[in-house]
C-alpha cells in the first residue's frame, strides 16, 4: 500500500512541476508578445483598462476550468 501511495505522489509531483513550467513559459511568452506589440504601437508601456483586465481574467479562469475538467474524464 505504501508503494502505491509513493507512485501516486510521483506522478502527481511530476504533473504539478510540468504544469508549473508550462504555465511559466506561456506567461513569459504572453508578456513578451504584449511588450513587443506595445513598443511597436506606442513606444511605451501598454495602457490596460480595467474592463480589458477583467475580460482577460474571465478568459483565463474559463481556460483553467476547462483544463481542470480534463482530469474528470475516466
């Protein structure tokens, strides 16, 4: 039983680490693209309105929920 618990912890730890690394890569790429676009258009930091930030947050939450739902499949 202890071996089964250890195997469960191993795949879970790997899964969390890979997800964290992928999240960091995607977040960094997004920030890079946003900064590049802002420089091309206005040569300064992007002006993000509150409504745009809320729209982006809702989209991110929806994406995260969709990805989390993949784990419910049997």
